[in-house]
């Protein structure tokens, strides 16, 4: 069954704050399957609307929903923010806390990435040094093996001349 865009938007609005009506309740009232309502809500979320995935209070929303609210309100003036908060059933202080949490999370990620990059560079240096040492030791081993082979050949050709000199 095809539903009009106006009906879809109206149903999504019922799911969003401040209404926060449950999908099952809307489904019973409107006669629209729950799966269809979930699809519409998920579509709204995919388009950047803060549509909580549950009927939980705003403090229990997912970090994704809180982040979307922070993005939605980033360019609003104080008056517009107050109106937005009344419309969504939120407090400006909540949004400020969520904004700070987002900023701290991103700062922590950047610091951790920087620390990991430094550690990786250090490990790369250690690996290069170990590879150099391994190559040097392989060359020394190859040289020693060549000298032993030459000694055996010389002994085979001229006898144990080397052993006689040592004694």
C-alpha cells in the first residue's frame, strides 16, 4: 500500500520528541504496520533527523541520536535553541552536555591516534634496526661458511697444510 509523503511525515513526527509515541501505539491508532513505521523512522534517522530508536527518555538515547541533536542545533541562536528544545521536549543544558561529550570523545580519539602513531613509528625503527642486524649476521655467517668450504677444499688439494702449521 502506498502512503502519501504527508502521512509519512506526520507519523514520523509522532515518533519524534516531544511526542515520543511508541510505534506499536501509532500502529494501533493508524492501522499502519509496525514494520512500515520502523522503516520510516529509520529513513528519518538516515536523513539526519534525531529519531530515537526507542521510547526511552532523552537521557537514555543512543549516542548517535544525541550527536544528531548536537548537529541540528549547532547553528541555532539562543532563542532558536530554546524554541527547538521546547518543541523536542529537551533542555538546552542537556544539549550542551552532549556537545561537550562529543568534543571530548573526538579529542580523546585524536590523542590516542597520535600516541599510536608515535608508537608505530618507534616500532618501525626497531624493526629496521633488527633487520639491519640480521642482514649483517647473515653476511658474517655466509663469509664464515665460505671460509670453511675453502679450507676443506684446500685441505683436500694440498693435504692438511693448515693443521701442520698450527702444530
